C-alpha cells in the first residue's frame, strides 16, 4: 500500500514563530487532507488539497502531486496551534485514506 | 448541524465484556469508517462501509465486527473485549465518489479502556 511519511515528528516553537510541516507519499494520489488534532483529541479538518495551494488565515498548504509531497505552513504561531498535525492521502479510485504518524507541535507562550 | 456523532464518548470495560459503539451521520454520506488511534500512531482503519448493507475489513479488523443496517449509522462491536483494544476510536464519513475526491469528516472520538 501507499506509504506516508511526515516530518518532523516533533516541533517546539515560541509563539510568533513560523513553521513548515511536510508530508511525503510513495504513490500518486488524488485525495489529500491535513488535520489538526487538538489537545482534547478532536480531529479538525484543515485543508482538502490533492493539488495546488490553499490558504486559510495563518495556515496555508501546498501539494505538489507530481513530486509526491505536501507542505503545511503555519505563520505567527499561537499556543492554540499546539497539537498533532496529520496528513491523510488516498490513491486514485481508493475509498481508503492512509494516515501518516503525525507531527507533534508545541507552541510556548 | 451535528455532522458525525459518536456514542458513547468514554467507556471502561472489563476483559471479556462486549459492547457496541455507535456512529451516526446526518450528511447523507455513503462511505463510513471506523479507526483506532494508539499513542504515537496515526489512525489505523478497522472496518469501513461503502453503502448501506455493505462492510469491508481494513488494516486491523481482528476482534471487531461492524454493521451498516441504515445509511446514517455504522456500528462497531467488540464481542469479547481485550486490554489490547484499549484505544481511542474515531468514526468518519465521506460522500460517495469513486475517484476518491472527497474529504472525510470525523466524529469527536470514543475513549475506551479495557481493564
């Protein structure tokens, strides 16, 4: 099956810093999502982005499908950004997304 | 606008007991999924369904059964709970799209402890 690798596994930032999270995948996909799991365990949809670039406030994401990676940018980080960020990808014709192991982010005040 | 609702939110069981987790969605989605999440891991798929009356095994199906008798509900059953099934369980749903071009929507999770 498709392999999904996220980096870095852990990230610690001071409030106000910027960061880039990466998701590499081993096969072509037509379904890619970024999620934030908050400290209460809820999974929050951030972006559905199988290709191209999207922005939502301080967060943006870019997927380069031909090179099999996606990036999540967090600018001017806040303590509420803390949690685990997952990407999930699905190859064409698949009902089943595969999740990466996530990037754990801690933002200190 | 409820979305995906999981019941219960927390449960503690003794080894050997049985229970059923309920997932309900009000978005008329065709596809539904059950995942488990263990510390340091991403989500692993237990079972999924692509429509009413259909189910299929995912990556880690052993020890679980599922049923999809109604389109809006997807039930996950543990017939004889084991400590290895202590985990957080997530349900998700997604609109039908054979090309896979639709995002998943998740419930808030069920935290299950087996003693």
